[in-house]
C-alpha cells in the first residue's frame, strides 16, 4: 500500500498506510487526551492546564467538511520542490474540519481538482498524495479530495 | 490629566516606503532623525534604544537596535532588539513603554526598518524540518497569500461577502494612500482594475494583497513628566496589548498546518484576533465607541473587513454594510486606514506597527494634512503576525 514511497521530509510518523487505509496520526496526550497535528516534536502537552509529557499516536478521522479552500496560481518560493524538467502546475489547498476532533487540518487537494469544484461545507476525505522533490524523487504526503 | 498607565508620544518620523534597494539601516537612520527632530530633542538625550528586528538582513537585522545605535553614533544608551513577526514594531513599543512606566527611562527611541525581497516571503534558508514555517512551504506550498485566500473564502461562505466588496476596500485605501507622502502606492484605483488584476490565491487578486516593501518608522516615547517639560504631551499611548493566543486556537493561522483540537478543551469566548483589541480596550477603560479612527493590518482587503468586527467597530456580519455606508472612509464616522494602510504602503515588517502609531499621532495632533480626520481624539491600531503574535494599541489625547 505504501508503494515504497518514503515519507516527505519532516513527516515521519505523521501518517500511516496500512490494511485499513491511509490515516493521519495526531499525537494524543496520555494524561488529558489533547490532540496535536502534526504530532509535537517535543515532549509536553499543548493544553496549558496539563503537565503531561507523553504523547501516543492517534489516528484522526479520514473524513470531514471543507472549512475553506484556495489555490496557488504562482510558483511558491523554495523550499517548495521544483522537480527538474517539469512545468509548475497550480494546485488547490483545503482546510478540512474534522467533526469528532473539532480540528481543522490543511492539505493540498488531490491533483486535477480545481477550486471551481469545491464548496465550503462539502464532505472531504483523506487520500495519500505524492510530492516530487527538487531531485525528482517521489515523496509521500497527504491530500484531501471531495467525497464522503 | 496624568495617568499612571500612559506614556507620551514625543515625536514621530518615517522614511517613505518603496522598493528602493538600500540598507535597512539607512531607512531607519532617516526615520530616527525625523522622530528626534519632531520631538525637539537630540540623539544624546535618548536613554534607551529599542529596535524591531528584521530576519532577512543578516546579523545587523537581528541586532537592529545596535545597528541603528551605531549608525547614529555610539552614545552609551542601553539597547534592546526584539522580534514578533508582523507585530514586531508593537512589541518594540511595548518594551519601550514598560521601561518608561517602570521608571527605568524617561526618553526612549523606537525604530523599525526593513529591506525586503520582491515577491512571496519565504522561510529563512536551510533545511529545517522541525520549523513549521519551513514545513508549510516544503509540504503544502502554502504561501502567506494562500492562508489569506483561505480566510477570504471562509468570509465569503459565512457572510456572503463578494469580490466586489473586497475591491471596494482597495478603492477606499488607495484613495487615502494617494494623500500620504510616505505611502509607496499613491495612485487611486478603481474597482474594475482591482477585479481584473491577476488571481494569486483564489479568491484574492494581486491588488487585494499587500506587497512587500522597504521602509522605516520611528517614534520617541517619554514619561509624562518629561513630555510636560518639553510641552509635547498631547498624545498618549493608553494601552498596548502584545499577547499570545489562548488554547485551543480554533483557526488554522499561519504558519501552522492545523488548528488546535477543541474536542477536550472548549475554545475561549473570544478568538485571538478579537482578544487583541479588547484586551487593550479593557486595560485603559476606553472602548470601540470612543475610537475616532483605526489603523488595521490589511494584509488583504478581506482581512480589513474581518478586523472591523474583531475590534468592535460593528457587530459580526456587518462589516460590508459599514464599508458601503462610507463609515470607514475618510470623512466617515470612524475612518479605517486613513494612512492608506498596508494596501498603500506594502509591508516593511518591523516598521509597520510603528508606522500605525505615527499615523495615529499625526491624526490626533491635527497634522495629517489632506487626509486629516476632523476632531480625532482617540484611535486604535491592531496587527497580527505568524507564530501566535499580535498586538493592539490605544492612543488618545491627554
């Protein structure tokens, strides 16, 4: 299922692709249950009233509703990858609200979906995505796609 | 009347904004000398220098207070430099104010100056996968305008705002900016031109997003007693709130990739942006109804409308009506961005909040020329930056 595609830099343990599908992994405080995405790279809980130090991986809901969206018509500056010998292709970005977690998670929208196909409030689902690095190497990221 | 919580604005000065390609130190020097002259004091009278840092100008940028002190000629005063993203200037002012209120200094020079690259702001160099600012560019290609686009589209969806509403904000600010000699963009713009400018991040077009600029602003702050002796005690800073968000943040503000989760902890009754102005109001006992004008951080036209509601100029959902009634234009009930705003200046990060104070000071002194807000006695300025930064200031007549 992973196709052997390595996780993009900085995203180790941010998602998991297993027999049950592709999921984003939040950090969940073992003391108070607070969720963080991305998982915190440092010990400690984001809740100011909690002194918990330990976080366990917690699979987030893979569906939500579209909180907002936009796109990028111009090439972003580095470190956004510029694969060799390829034209820049504009991409849409989605902010998706997960109901159970009451959390909004950003992501690129799957290739080929234009902003004209998006509406605030519509159901969205998580899918694996691919980013091509400036060295031309495929990297695993997450994407959002319309659909329940 | 003297109040224990106020400091006087003794003098203000700016270097014109632009894309000029000179050292930020030169801009800062010009602004500092202008502020000292306006205050009627000499450089050797200054007892503390606070510099707003710039992160795109090497080591001198990180030690901006020192770079400016050396440029003016070492005279031995203590120095501080601080960085708070787009709220840098406000934090520098807050530091200066705290020293004065604590009795540690009578006269403080605050300077913010920047030289910025053209185009999108980018993270500082190097591979840093533990830096949220690096990650949002590397993984998502999420530039500042992309985040602005998310907020603008959200407003359109929940408030019914149209592209034409956004364009009307630009038309208003360009008109005010055309009257400001320090603004970079001084041409009036019509709505059609705005709506035909290239789309950058849907639904925002080029003329609805503020540019990046070079520029500098400086102020001299003083204790009440010192200002009285100099007979420069007309304008006072009554409050500065330079605060952080309360967990959980309910909005995916940049540079983060997600909001906090509100599943375990309910959100605070005010959003972070709302809390900025309201905490300043509450600390000085003035409210939005007392404000004669406002300078708000219009990184985009859409964001200006959000601020109207967040700083209490109108109820939630009524910003478009306030705009179209002309209340926030020059000559209206409460002009917003009488300076022309970021829309007319472009953003010179560490200078921008200080420039807001310069404008409020000119307006309250009656020195704002053709863009003067008649009879202005109190004003508010507000800004927000990356990494949980933001600030508001309330400035009023004595």
